[in-house]
């Protein structure tokens, strides 16, 4: 009887110890989960403070277009303070919305040339937020207006950016410096590929271009915290745009001379570095290209 009692008592103690251990572990796990949630909420709150909500700040939408159907602009114009259309193919665009302005420009430099032209022309009077987009609708549908910068790189990712997963952190990876192109065919206006022959740059790769361009520096691409997918669809706050001197934007604008050229793709991969790098405003200036 004593042995049986001892066995039961020992088993009871073991069971109690196990239960206590499980309870303690669960308590610790719950505490850790609560702490983690609080930290994430703090990150999101910090992000929300740094990045204006698109419902609060409508800003300006800048649209670079060639021959795309822009009937959607009148439907969406009321969502923005102003919509500025850069018509690169002389399509005589007209819109019924009073807040839409059309600028005709030479068809050079892809969409980035229009974006740079807007920034240079409005650098001293930028709105709170600028939404840079193309005219093609299969990217504008479902477009998220939140600016790109975030203390946590994935917080403000576009709804469709999973399609470009390999590009999401491209700006912080060394392989971006080896990027180059030997040819390119327009995806939104395929017929233009035959009309505008691809122009190869004099640089072996993107790193060579960066090192030769006044206002850019390799360090900018390594410390940027922006998540900007390819395809010319992104937003930026005034502070982000002003992170880079106007002279740098003008330098890039002056580099573009053709409708289809390799330098366009270098610039496309540089927005995050210019908007969000701590080194952008102090980039070395002892370069030689289009100063």
C-alpha cells in the first residue's frame, strides 16, 4: 500500500510539475506574442507617422503616356488634388475633369523622363505626395497610393508587387551594379520598338554609370530602405523627393536623349536610392557625365 501510495504521489508530483511547466511555457509564449504584437504596432504607428495616409493626403498624380487609353483618368481624377498628364506621342489628349492638366513633351527617356521633368519643374513647390504612374490600365487598377519608404521594408508593398518579388530589395543588393541591357522591347506600346531602336549606353553596367554620374554614389544603393518595384509605378513624399538635390535630377534628365535607351533602365532602378538613402544628399560630385 505504501509503495502504491508513493508511486501515485510521485506520479502526481510529476504531473503537477509537467502542468506547471506547460502553464509557465504558455505564459511565456503569450507574453512574447503580446510583446511582439506591441512592437509591430509601434513600427506601424511610426510608419503611419512618417508616411501620410493616401486618404488624408491626396496629392498630385503624374501620368507618363504615349498611346495608351486614358479614359480612366476622368473616373479617378477626383481622387487627387491635381492630375498632370505628360503626353509623349502628341495624341491631343482632352479631359472633362477640371483638375487635369496636359503637357506635350518629346518622346524620349521612357516614363522616367516625364517624372524627372515634373520634379525639376516643381522642385521648390512640391505637394505633400506625388503619385508617379504610367498610362497603362493593367497597372493602375488596384494601385496603392501609399509612398514607398518604410522603416520595415515590406510594410508598404504594392498589392501587385509579389509579381516582382525578385526586384523588391534589388536596390540593396550588390547584383544591381552588374545590371546591363543589350536590347529592349516596349511592353505597353510594342509597335514603338520598331520605330525607336534601342540605344546602348557607353557603360559596361549600372555601376559604371553610377560612378560616372554627378550626384550618384554606390553607397546610396546599399543603404536605401525604399521598396520600389519596377514598371514605373510608385509614390513619394515631398521629403523623399527633396532627399536628393535638384541638380542630380537635372543631370539624369539631361542624360536621356532617345525614346528607348539603356540609361532609362538605370534610372528606373535608382528612385529608391534617391528617395530614401542617407547618402543621397552627400553623394560625391567628382563625376564627368552631363554635369
